[in-house]
C-alpha cells in the first residue's frame, strides 16, 4: 500500500503505552517494543472495545481471518501480548481474562494524537497490516467534512483490495501448514463435562470438574494439555471429535458427565483416541456430595493417576 493511502497519524495511548500501528511499535518512558502483525491486530481489536468482553470467536474471526488455527492461538497471543505490555494475568492492568467468555481490555484507551474514529470496527482493524490500521483522522472543521469522507471511502476500498490480495496469496499455504501439523502422542484435551442432572442444576460443578482435571493433568510431566480457555470454546457446540482434536492439536480427548441423586454425585470420565474415535479408558466415580471442592479434587486426582499410568507405560498402552 502506498504511503499516500495511509492515515497521516495513527498514534493512540493504551495505559502507559503509546501505540503506533503504522510502525507496529509500542513505547513508554524510552522503552520500545515491536509487535508482530497479528499481535498488533489483537491489541487494536481489544483496545477498540475497551471495557467490553471480546469473545474467542470474535478474536478468531477478526485477527485470524481466513486462517485455520485453534483457540489455543488466541491464548498464546494474549500471553505474548501481556509479556510485552508487562501485564500480570492474575492482577491485570491491561488485559483481563473473563472465564469461558473471552478477554477484556481494562486499561484506559485514548488518543496519542487522536482517537479511534466513530465508525471504526474490529473487523476493519483485523483485515489490515498494522501499518494500515483503521484509525482515521478526526474532522477538524465543517469545510473539510466532504473531502474527508471521500478520502475515507477511498481508503476503505484500498484496504479491502489489499486484504483480498493478501488473503488469497497466503490462505492456501497456511491452511496446508496447519493441516500437516502432527499431533503429539502425549497430548490430551479435556472437554467441558456435561451436566446430566435432572433440571441441569449442576453446571457449575461440571465446569469446576473440568477445570480441576485440566489443572491436574497439566502437572503431568511431558503431557500437553490445552488451557481451559481453549477447551471451553467448544462448550455447547456440535463439532466432530476429530475436528476438535485437530483444532486443539491433541491425540486424545477426555470428556465426561456429572449426575447427582440425593446426597450422591456420579462423575463419569472417558478417554477417546481422536484418530479412531475408540474409547481407550473409562471410569465412573461415586462420591458423597458434601464438600464440592474435595469431591472435585479427589476425582480429578484419581483420573490423573489413571491416565498417567497409561502414558508412563508408553503410547502403545493408550491405543
């Protein structure tokens, strides 16, 4: 894109950082860092909707448009962005994780030399390189309104054309690359456990069971386990298991269900080999429903031990 097609000024401020989408750089107090293309898109997308929860779906659609990646890519990109911003996930001052929903920019966002235009949208930011981010000049006077509208329309057309060309030339290679990626043998994704209790009144317990299992399994040496953000992306969605495993980059999927009757709860878990769809391990756990946290911890520990025994014995035992 020619320089004449770029906005003359694109600076904005996010918290203590001064952001320059045109150069792909952020700076504060003499410190400067250069962001990758998609990392800058992610930052701009969250900044434009500061204070709002941006879902994983939205981020995948807007930042990774036309590219097949797993939700884990969002998690990794946010983690990388947090490191660059000097943010703490546990006590965020920039990007807050909203469990099972997405992410929210909590830092103050304002103009560096000017602000986001009123009609800017996340998709426009995500479809362009940082050097052509959708941050337009403010209207200075009534006499310039018409010329700015004409310039803006021309810029939008140029951006769309650039994106279509970029997407066409890169989509095939990136899809092929993602498809060819081999899944590591020691990798398990824990899908959200189903609440099969009458009236479905134990959803919180089922979600807690899922997160506890992810925590326990992630502590097993050499076992790759996608984070809760990635697993809960598939909650309530009808996606074939092989597609889920491929998206999350795992060889096995652990799912299960929760049922409660009176003072007792039954948790069923099963391990499925993604490439064949066969159940390679399953177990049912009955516990007295008196201390929810203890029940979750106990069952998660038992499942983790069972899976670890198979994994330590080698991939052949998991077939």
